[in-house]
C-alpha cells in the first residue's frame, strides 16, 4: 500500500452518495486519523461532548496500529462501502426494470381485453 492508493480511497469515499451509518463513519474516521497522525495523543474530551468523545474513541481504538496498516484498513473499508453502494444501486435498478416489465405486461393485458371486448 502506498500513499497514492490511500489518497485514491480518500477520494472514493468523498464520492459515496448512499447512506453510511454513524458507526461506519466513526470507523473510517479513526483509521484516517491513525493513518495520517499515528496514535491519539490528545486527552479524552468530556463525556458530555458526545460527538467529540465518539471521534476520540474511534481514533484511540486504533492505538498501536502502524500508519501503513491503518492506510490498508482504511482503503479496505472504503472499498467495502463502495461495493455496498454499488450493490444497492444495482438492486434498485433491477427493481425499476422489473417494475417496467410488470407495467408493460399489465398494459398489454389491458389492450388485449379492449381488443377482445
């Protein structure tokens, strides 16, 4: 894994249009911070600051992971999210196509009934 592949994964993440769960966002965030800055060296925010605390915990969960391994894990997670989005788009498109075919069948049946009756 090199810096270029990491940057490509970063760009791919920005192109995602589908929903990404908060848990997945935090996982990606933690890997990104570990890959770019190494181990978390800032004190934990207060528990009352829920968002900051969640981000701190996501980064801290990667403590001890090398920057290179964090880059690999980040790229793998982005690839997983991208495949998940593409799979969802394909399913959605098939549903639209199935709906069109069903709609055409209904129209054909109605025309036959009109012609017969």
